[in-house]
C-alpha cells in the first residue's frame, strides 16, 4: 500500500479550505493576559491540520501548537509525523519538538517515543478522538476502537498501528484438520504448537500460524482462541467464553509494546494478547479475563511420536500463502533487531532469546520468565510462583511442560512418560497431569514460550531465571 498516496486521496480532501482558514485565525488570535485562567487545550483539529498539502495552513497549525504547548502534545505529533505529506513540515515538527522539550533526538523516532514513555503519563483530553480521526483515514473501522470516553487501562500513546488493516492478518476460523499421516508437508524439525484437551489432540504448525496469528477452533467441544504474536514469539490458548459470554476475537491491527492487541466483534474493545483481558473500550475494567489453557511448543516429530493420533492443520486454509518453514518473518526471526520500539530493554538476555513465561493466579502482579536455554540444561526444574510450587519438565525437543508439584520433589524422568520422585516412586506424564501412586493427580499449569524482550516489555517486574 502506498500510504502517502492513499492519504492524499482520502484525507487531504477532508481538510477543507475552511479548516485552513480556521487554523490561520486561531494562530493569529490574541493571547490571554497573564494571570488569566489556564488556557484550553489546542483542539485536535489543529494537529490534524498538519496533514495538509497547504504549507501555509500547516505552518499556522504548528505555530498554534507551539504557542499553546503542553508535554502531552509530543505523542500525537510523533504519531502523525509519518502521515505528513510535506517533508519540510516533517522537519519543522522535529525542530519544534526539540525546541519546546529541550531534547536532541532529531529524527530518531524510537528515542522520542522512549523519552515520552519514560515520563509521567499526560494525555490531551481528546487524544482518543485524535487517534480515531487519524486512523479512520487508513481503515474506517479503526474509529470504533478510539474516541472520547473510551476507558483505557494502558497508555494510549503506547498503542501503535502495526501497518495492517483490521484482520488484515486473517484469523483461521474452524480450520481444516487432517490426520498426521496426511501431513506430508511437515518435516520432523518443524515447530508446532501442540494442544491436548480431554483426548482431543491437535497440532498447529508455526509456519502456518505466522501468516494468520490466530485460530478460532472448537476443541473438545469448547470454543477456543489460539493467539500467536509473531513479533513477541508467544502462542497462548484461551477459552473464548468468559462469564457465560462468547467473545469473538480478531486482530485489531494495533500493538502495545510490540505485542498484538486483539479486539472483540461485539464491543470493539481492545484486548491484551498476554493476559486475555480487555484494556481499552467498553469492556475495560469490567473484570473480564479469558481462561488460559496449556499449550506446548514442540517439534512435529516429537509431537507426532507422543501423539500418533493427533490431527494437524491442513495447508488448505482458504488463503494463498507460502507456508514453507521459516518463510514468514524470515528476516525478523533471523536477527535480534525489533520491528517496533518498546519502553525499555533488559540485556540479561538477548532480545529474542526464548523464555518460558508464567503468571501467578493468586498474585496477579507476580510474573516469572525462565530462559529456555536454562531449562534445556535442567530437564527437571522446581520453582514457585505466588503460593504455587511447580515443576518444569523439558524433553529432548526442548518442549516445556509445567505441573503443580504440591511440594513434591522430582529427581528424574525418562523424557517420555515416566517421572520419578525423590522417594523413588514413578509418576505417569500426560499432557494434562502427572499421575502418581494412589491416583494422586498433579494438574498441568498454563505457560508459554515468548521472546524475552516482549515479555519484559509487558512485565518489567518479572523475575528471571537464567
């Protein structure tokens, strides 16, 4: 998509000569005397006036913004910078930002954003309406996310457009599944996301989900949403129903700290991928949280060996894509560079080193990340999160499974189905539980793999084991 051409066609026409005249009039208005009441905020129409081929009107808008400057104006200026059609006006915006803030970041937009995010949150009271007016020019449906009075549990200046339309990365709905023997397109070392619930065993290859980032499927008679964020390397399985309500989710087209934001079809609220909770819109703050279920990142060869009766996604998805292993996001996965900046990074691990990520059920503010390389070297690992002790078992493929330990200590396992505790008793491993003497059952806990930078960006207070 040629975004500049698109904006010329649909946005510039909306900025009429009458608006340009209004901007000039506002710029020439008499300033309030000293000691007068606090000046009102600069209207959002003035900011949008910068997206104009009329340089006189754009400069008048910029002068008006500078004259009524507040710190909360930095974010909207950065956000619309790439939409400004005149390069000279882009440069003047950056020069003005340097002058009023005292910062010298020049054209380094990532540094500008990180500076904004490091400061106390301050928003234009109509910032939501600004985002609605700006992004509806890209996709009219984007207006439904933003606007006045939309409750936000996250900073709106950290909600960034990912460069696609709503559902421009199309989810797979009730995708076609085939028997393992029919999946001749898969090699043993291909990565799959394995799901086994109440005897319903399925594999979702990463090479397919990288193009779709979400599947909506009925597993063991329950409606599920599988959400894969390619940028942050996380695959999470959620029940689609919460509190008796089915939430039909899709890909919003926006990101928060490089993690994709979902939206629900009914209310157009935005949802966090990592928590399964609404964070912007009518459902935000309503106490809604989708139940997280366990999923394992494994190789096709290992998953098929454990579950010969598994079904797996068919290449017949209804979409034309090159589903070859490693094709989607090849350059992104091949480097440690980020596509979208985040507020802060932690150098204890490389950005895209994988971690096993857990959140506490009884202490929502407690999170844990365990380096995948550490777990590969420690195939049986005990820890706790919140009040919950657990054990992580890692097989030869590097797949991690987490179980409640109930303070039991396990010494070894054969990498297959038998785990031995310190008393020398054998326990049977399945995808859903560890079952021991007398039928004692230790349930599986939800956990997922993620890139370190993405998990840390969302949860900077996380504990790290490496």
